[in-house]
C-alpha cells in the first residue's frame, strides 16, 4: 500500500495488525513483528496529516529499535 501511495489503506492494515491480541506462548513483540507495523502506521499517518497520532507510533519505533538509521533520520520530521 505504501509503495502505491495508498496511505489510508496502509494505516488501516497496520492498525489492524496491532489490534490482534497476542497468542498464548508468543510475546507481544514477536507477535507484532517488532517495530514493523508501527513504522508503517507512523509513515502513513504522517502523510495523511495526522501528525500527533504518527508521532506516538514513531516513538514506539524509536523505543523498539533506537539505532535504526531510518528512525534517526525521521526524527527531524517530528521536531517542532
């Protein structure tokens, strides 16, 4: 969806993946594939103009993968 500029579809897909409750025996980070769904969600929400919502998911990405160079670069998008 992101590759085709379908930001609302990408945001819906990522939000749906995060809403699936964790299965027994699998930790939440494993279940939700780490920062992946949050990264899709913050990028899509950012381009949809929903900056405050995007920032919350961006912060989750930074917390889960603080050394990721993409998140370091995207931090400038959320500075005020």
